[in-house]
C-alpha cells in the first residue's frame, strides 16, 4: 500500500468517502491529543516550536503569526515537489488548533519524572497513529507533513528517514536561533519518524481500483 498525490477534485472522487473523512478527523484529533500530552509532560517542545520560538527571539511577531508564516513558506516548497493541497491541509489547521485547546483544558500539568516520561512517549505513539491516519485518508497533508510525503514520493526514501531528517534540521536551526531545547525535543525528533513509518502500513486506506476503460467498438 502506497501514498497518493491526488488533486483536490480527485480526493473527493476517490471513493470510500465516509471512512476517509472519519479517518481524517480522528487522526487530527489524535494529533492534537498527542501535542497536549507532550506539552503537559513538560520535557521539551517539538522541533517546529523550537524553530518558532527561536525566530521569535529576532522578530517582533507573535508565536502564532510566526507559525502561520512558517507554514506558508513550507507550502511554497510543495511547488517543485508537485504536491496537491486538499481538505486535509485546511482541516490540519482548524481541527488540531481546536482540539489542542480542548485537550489542554482537560489534561492537567503532569508531575513526577516517571509519569512525565510515560505521557511524553504515549504522545509520540499517538502522534504516529494520528499522523498516519490523516495522511492515509488521501485528503492531502498539512504543510509540514506534505513536505515529508512529497520528498518520499519524489525520492523513494523511507518516511522514517525523511521525517527524522526534517525534524533534526528544523531543531538545529531553531537551536541556533536561540529556541529552547529539552530532552523531550531531541527524543521527539528521533522517534516521530519511526512512529509514523510503523503505523502508516496499517492506516493507509485502500482506494477502489478505477474501472478499466471500455474498448471502442469496431465496425465490421
């Protein structure tokens, strides 16, 4: 089973629409839950937020504005990779943002190193499941995951290798800009690629095979 790169119209016409929509929304909610768990574990932010906080040290912009502008720049990088945005690209921003606020309101700060490590690792696993579910729904990925899948489709390299490379690169740039780095940050950068790679094999929804084109009748 492999990933697809469908146009927005093809995404809607690809079949199994209800199952794919459920997988998209549940996957994004899992993603938000994972982010909330890792934040509450207080062991370090993920590499992209290290970058956002590092940039915030040098420009007079809010963290939210920096995150939006960074996402926009990442979307530009889709052009040479010939990646298509879709419902998943838009839902990525809306559902994860709303879900994160909800889960942060429910989950209290976690104390005790053992519980913190457990919550953080659980967050990485749930992140892998959620990322695999929403990417495997064939509705287009969010800006950062689209970069990962675009590089995968264009180079043939594994999701694990590409995602780990992206996370470490972003982490290094953010650290050089003065972003905060914790043990959890490094652990996330190393573990999220293998986590998504593992669950992807189970979460990609099989699309119906297109019907073969009818052969034209010949005059006799």
